[in-house]
């Protein structure tokens, strides 16, 4: 600790006082009093000047310090002092500089951190807004604390309308017809397809996935909802179809026209054209229908192979399906003079738990086979038998029959009976394989009885629909596909 | 049972099929209008009421389900019957159709136009005579 400043002050003061005093003492010996006064005054004046100049010089560092501190305080963080007075001022100056350095550093760091935080926030915003799925973050009180652009689009609300609001007041989620609430879905791992109702009743089908978030120090985040818009998937369904599915759909389109126009032409000209000419159209129609069966079979086999064959089992009226199938194949039967009959028990048939489209395919395959393998003039009959829990359908013909060694392989894919008649080459061998898959998926059984040269009986069972089984089973068959959000072609 | 009083809207993008259905439905005595895509179908639905909608699912631009969703959102209490037409067999799509309020669906290729006309008659007037057996609307 330097004491020089103090010494300097004392020196100055002393000098200022003693100098005039000494000089006047030296001069008091002289009787010239007036001259003494003048000289004393002069000397005093000189002393004052010396004191002032010296103070001025000594106090300059203080002034520098004041100015620098002022400028630093105004925000000029590069301001430093340069005091080399070799005394306490220099010390203050050095400490001032140190403080200025530290402050400057701190400010710089703060600014850098702020920039980083802003950049991170922007990055996060950009990422969130580019995510296709809607994201909603919710705190412990179920208030919405974050939302991205996709969520705005799905719900129909703007961020302003959602921020801070309770999520279950503005956004309603329904699974089937029941609303699910945050306490249900804000769990560790929740995924369900649901219907989201947002602003003014805007409905969107979404796949809701939620994640419960643990409490952290800096946030009040509790739960994150991810909304995957399923309606877009339906728009893109064309692109998601695999090749076979797409091809078979495309093939069915012109075929629908062919079948349609031929059928209408035949119906309108039955009385007007000779039978021989009508026959030309009739056969075209039959061939088109066979083509349709082929396409359906290819599609179904593809589905079975990919394990995507699903059936929607619902209680359905069986008789209409039976009648329609028979009606559809009447032309084919008539062409060969085969009698085609439906034989049902008295009274009405109970509802069965089945899928109308698939049942149509099974019956069509079996009936078409029966007609194909029955000689002209023969008879094909569809018989239904009732038992308490199931309805048995028998397709019986008096056709060429099936050799005993072929029977165990009959339902295998691509299996065709090889025998001496030329009919053996017909067909792809898929019909029975598909029929078996469908019947078994519906909970039924399928089997065959045949005697070579005499005829064949194909039989399958379907469960009778009771009220409870209808509800339980149809959700079993359909629910998972829907819940997984996966579409099934 | 008077077909003449019933108005039907057919939304189908395939020209041949659309023309054929319109022809057969008109012959059966119905008042038929048609649209070639979802957007114009929706416009027509908004312009006047229809008794029955025959709706193809695979349409260019707005597909059949989107049309149905739009329509039902704005007209939740409409008594109009909807029958979906499709050559697809996608269960999920069909189920959604029912959830959106469709009453039935038909696989186009499996139904001749006259059978489709019968389905329309069934839907509007209830089941016809028991013989010849009519295919009831599949649910």
C-alpha cells in the first residue's frame, strides 16, 4: 500500500505554507515592511499556483478514472484506463481495468448464450413445424404449452387459440363412440386410432400416440400428444397398394364395363334376337365373369400369402348371398344345360357370422367348379342344413368326381387334379385354397366327399350369429387393423 | 313405390360405367344426375337434396370418403341414403365409409347394372318380392 500520495499532499501543503513563511521570515529582518508584504503576497501567490498545478497533475488519474467509469457505464465495454502515477490511483486504475475485463467477458458470454438460445429455439421451431404429424405438449394441469403447425392444421385452431388452454376443452378424441380423456391417454405408452374433433366440429381420423414425460427442473411438461393424420393415408392408399392389388383393381375396371354392357344387352334383347346370336353375347359374358373370378382369386391368394387376408365377420343374411351367386352363375349352367338348384330348409335361415364379400367369393368358386366338372345335362345343387350353432352349406354335383388320391391335396395352392379328361388343364388351382382360407378365418370348416365318375359334394360350415358373438367377433376381426392404422387391401 | 319421385346422384369417374348406370337407373324411372369427380359431386349435393347417393370411392382429386366426410360434417341430419361403389376390397376403407354414414357398399365388378338398380330400389323402398331372390344391401 503506497503512502506516497499522502506524502505528496503534506509536501504541497507544507510547501505552500512554509515557503511564504520562510521567505517572509528571511525578509523580516529588513525594515522595509511594505516590501515584505508585497514579497509575501508574491511568494504566497506562487505557492498557490504551485499547489494548484500540482494538485491538478496529481488528480488527473482520478479524472481519467471518472471519465472511463462513466463511459464504461454507458456501454463502452472496451474502455480501460491507463494510469501510471505509481500510486494509489494506479492501483485503482488496475483494479478498474480488471473489473472492466471481467464485466466485458461476462457480457460477451451472455450475448453469445442468448444468440445460441435463439438459434436453438429457431431450430426447434423449424423442426417442429416441418414435422408432418401434429405435436401438442401439455403440462400437469392439462394446459397446452406447445403446439406445432401440423397440430394447428389437424385441429383447426391457431397456436394463439390453444396456448394455455386445457387440452380436453378444445380437442376431443373419440374411440368408436366413446370420448377418451387426458387421464386415459396421458400414459407411458398409448397408441390408438381415434377420431379427433377440433374447432367447430372439424373431424379428422388420427392415430394418437402419447408419451408421458417425467418432471424436470426447467419445465412443467407432463405429456406429449402426437397426432398422425390417417385421412392422408387414405389419400395415398393408391400408392401404398402393392403391385398385385393395384393390378387387380385396374383389371377390374374395364371388366366391370364389359360385364355390365353385355349383361344389359342380353337382358334387353332376349326376345328380339335369335338364340344363336344371343349366344354370342352370352358366352362373352360368361368368359368375362370367369375372368373376374380369376382376378379375384389372384388378389386373394396374394393377400393370403402376405398374411393380409382379413375378413369382416358380421351378422348377415345368408340367403341373399346364396341367391345372388346362383343367379350370377345361371348363364354358365344354362350353357351346358346343367340344372342349378337352391335347396333351403323350411322357414328362414338364421343370420350367420360371415363376410358377405368373401362368402360370395367362396360360393362362386365352389359353384363354378361344380359346373365346370359336371357334364352337360347334369345337376348342381346348393343345399343348406341347420344345426344349433352353425349353418352347413353343401354344393353337390353329379359330375366327373375326384380321384381318391387327389382328395388329400385338394385344398393346396395350385393343386389341380390331373386326369385323362381335358378339363384337367383348366383353372389355376387357387379357388379351393382360397375358399379354405376364408372359411377357416370365419371359424368354419370345409371338406369334400367325392366318388370318381359319380359326383362330388363340397361342404362348409359357418357359425350362426348370436347377438353377443356378433359384437365380440367383429371387433376381433376388424379392430386390430383399424387400431394399428394400417390399411388393408 | 314410385321411382319417378326419387332423385339419385351418381358420382363415378369411369365414363362407360357411369353412362351405363345412368341409363339403367333412368330406365327404371329414377331422376338421375351424375358427377365425374368428388368436387363436382359435392357441389351438386350442396345445390339440391338427393334421396340416394351412389358414390364411387376411387375418384380423382377428392375421393369418395372425403366427399362423404365433407357432406356429413355440413349436413349431419341428411336423410339421404348412401351406397358406396368400389372395386376395392379394403375393409378399413369400407368400415370408414360406414362410420361416415354409408348404408351399403357394392363391389362394382360383381354386380350387373340391373342388380345395382335392384339394390337402389331395395335401399329406397325396402326389400322387393321374395322371388326371384334379391340381393339385400350388404352391411
